[in-house]
């Protein structure tokens, strides 16, 4: 049985830490990594300037770009990046989705799993949407969810990319992937396979960024209320 690797989400106190585990389904899978999108590090940050300093750089021709927005920079460093384990080509035709992708060989199936097609690309119930099997299985506590998202602001960081990711959230109701570990009580599992929407015929190389996995609260854990002034 393979050894699980820990990923932590840190809260304000040590007791608030949520531990998420991962393991490879395929030996070809690449290690999930903390998302860290490249920005322009030598640009002056407006957030650290006084209003007069901001006016000065504006007069000098400073052009504001998304890098200058603190929330944009933050989202570019949040979550775990999942990369493609193989080279593949995918395109849409009148007959449906077609692809060229290597088979998942028996010796690569660490957990014994393979796709319905037998390759690293599959489709869901003849939906016409290709699914890229990235070969990473996550184990997460039942009181949180894991959201599968596109790379944030991919139009800015990867403007030549010819696909987008269908985003979804895995919760405890999703029980298709078995939890193989008795000691991981109150944990559920899922495999990071990404459903893609093609905009053009697409070539994906091994190591290309596909999407991210982000821990989220469940809807029952929060509510939205209007703030009204106290009388």
C-alpha cells in the first residue's frame, strides 16, 4: 500500500489545521504543488504607496495591470496545482470528441484503476466533453469540500491555452472513490480528473498546468445576512 502525503490548510490556531492527503493512482502522475503564478516582481506595488506617491507614478506613465491588485496576486498563490501526466491531443469532430493519448499501462496503475477508454483521456457518458485523468487521489475531511477549479485568470497567465476547465466541488455526498485506509476515519476520497471544454483542437504536454484543487467550506457552515445599523 502506498504512503500518503500530507497537505495542510492553516487556520489561526494549530487546532484549526485541516490535513488533506494525496497519493498517486498512476506512477506517471506529477506531485501536486502549491500554486504560485508568476507576476512582475520589479513593479512598484501601489498598495505600499501613499496617495501622493501613487499620483506621482501615475503622472510618470505607470499603467495599472492585474498584478497591482492584492486579491489577484493572492488568488494566484492559493490552492494546489495539478499538471498533466502525459502528452495528448484532443479535438471535437462531427462524430464527437477524438483524442490521441497513451494507454494507462498495467505497471503504471499504482491503485489498480484505469479509465473506461483505457487511456489518459476519456469522456463522460458520451457527453462530448473530454476528461483528462491526472492520476492523483485526494483524501479530505468530510466537514469540508474540495473545489476543482480552472487556473485563476488563465486568460492572463496562459493566453494561448485552447481549453477551459469545468469547475466542480467534491463533498461527502460524492462516494464513488473508495477510502482505502481504515485509519482515515471521517475522510472521503476523490480522484483529480478534469473535465475540459475545448475552444480549438488542443495539444497538452506532460507537465502543463491543468487546474487547481482548493479546500472550501460547505454551504451548511455559513450564511449571508445583511448588516443593519444598530438603533
